[in-house]
């Protein structure tokens, strides 16, 4: 299993950052390059414990779906989403949040395993981890920009 750890420092209150991180609407706005959309489950608003969402997006030129469930939730310090169905053999993403003097530290712990045994492991090492890290960083940069702006309120309705 491969793990991606990312820290993002955001100059905004803890609760705002936590809620923006679970906003379906913000997620869709922050992933324009992949044509990401919801096709089942929670379609908008803030996702919570036990809820599912199925995303459809284009990655590597292939349209694919990923269904995940919020499997752990402790407001406002962490939530976890776990893949139920999708292109990976396994995927678990823990989002944690910590109040700092400057605002909030948002931490991603993204663990995944590609299918196809040794070929999947090779893909993880050669390109997949780099691609996924870049994708998560892009989403986090968008979340940071919104959280530090006056636009954040429209995503928390």
C-alpha cells in the first residue's frame, strides 16, 4: 500500500476549513480538469458520517467512477473516507485538522493500493503516486484559496 502525506496551512478558522473539506460543491469546483461530477449518493452540501458519494471523473483519459463512504467522523478534527467501489484495490483518506496560531493545519493521509499485483505496484512507484499527490495538492490549493477569501460561505449552505 502506498501512502501520501500532505500538510496544508490555511489562514482560516478550524471549523470553516473542516466543513469546506467535506463540501461536495467545493470538491466539484476544485476538480475542473477532470470533469468530476456526482452520479450517486450525497449530491451537494456537507457530507457526514455514514453517507456515501459516487464520483465520476476522467483520469488518464478514462472515465471512471469511485464510490466512497465517510467511515469515521469527529467534528471538527477528523473524518475518513473509504472507497467502497472503484479503480483501486483499496483506498482510505484520513483528513485531520489542527488549530494553529495562524489558522488551521489540514493534514491528508491518503493510503491506496492499485490493482493488478506487481504491475499495480510498479504503476504506484512510476507515476500514480506523483499524479495523486499533484491532484490532492490542486484540490487543497483551491480549498485554501476559498477558505481565505470572502467566498467560503456559499459552500457551507
